[in-house]
C-alpha cells in the first residue's frame, strides 16, 4: 500500500532504471516505453532527464543503457554495506585457509547478486566481481536463497526463469529444481556439482539474522581437480559452516546452524 507522500514521477523514473538494468542489451525508446507501460512522450521526458544527469548512456543507434553514475551508486552501496564490511574478514580468512574462491550474495529477483567476491582462480568465462549477477538456478548460492522464500514466491521465480542446459550436469526441470530446494531446506546447505561450469563444485550456506531470517548466502568453489580428495571437500564444508555460523552470530543469530529459514 502506498503512503500519502508517494511521488509517481520518482516511481516512473526508477522503473525505467530497473528496466534498463535488467536488460542484457541497450534498449530503444519504444522498447523502454512498452516495458514501462508509458507513452512515448512521457518515456522520452524521463529518459532525457536521466541521460542529462548521467544516469543513462546512449549509443549511436539511440539505444539506452545504464550510465556510470548508476553503477557508481551501486558500488558505493556494496562498499559501505554493513553486511559486506562485517563478513569480509571472515570470507578473506576462509579463502586464504582453503585457497578457494568465496562469495557473499543476495537474491535479486531471478538472479544471484554478488555483494563480495574473493577470487583465487578464474573458473567462469565471464568477468565476475562485486555487482555481477549469476543465474539463481544451477548454483548452490541460488538454491540456498530460493529455499529461503515461501513456496508461492519460489514457484513464481522458477516459472520466470529461462533455465538452460549450461553443462551436462545442469538440473533443468522445474520438478527437479524444487526437489533440490526441498533438500536444501532439510539439510541447511546446498552442494551444486558442476552445474554452472564443469570446472567446479560449489558448497553454499545461509547467512541468518537475529529475527531467524535467511538474508544472504556464502559459498566456496572447489576446483574439480580437487574433488577426488574427500578430505578437501569435508575440510571446505567444515570451515564454510564455521564462518557462516560466525557471520550469522554477528547478526544476532544463535540457533542451530546451518539452517535455512523460509515462510
């Protein structure tokens, strides 16, 4: 429900930024207008203003994308987020102890948004860093975060995902993904075996707060060449659980761990 001070023009401007931010490529004025359900004239006014202020870029084909000013705001948030500041020392320590890449993430609609990443070795072909997004399906981080949603919300997001066979190991059916999410809720953590890339396996655990809410997820990425050594996997899991418990404890959580909370 909207409060009395709700400003419609601000809502529309932010909606345009969200539309461009969620697009994998620049959009034309008409495309933005259609997605925002606004007239061409109204959309043009908002785009002109946002472009003049540096929040949008325009290419030679008059297609629009987010400008550096928006990205700057996003990175300012990532750099000053209290969760990132608090979790970073534990994640850096975990990465150093295991010599593995670690991530701190939250759910952004149907994607996983990386708040902090310490990379030891590059596995994914993309340039992944704080502010990057990964598919929520196929990733241990995504399944932890999807498992924290109520069933209706989780089902809606799965329906909106364009699930693709990224590797021969990727779980693509909705039924099987739901089964994995149910398993995650039971176990309190997730193991994803070479679903995003054949080079790694990922283990993820929740970050819980004092209100018994799962608010984020952290993981470690295990090189496939090290998967044959069960001691490596068990050590990674034990240390990940330890760091997840300590980070959650700093947020006021004192219950059983790991545990994923959902409505």
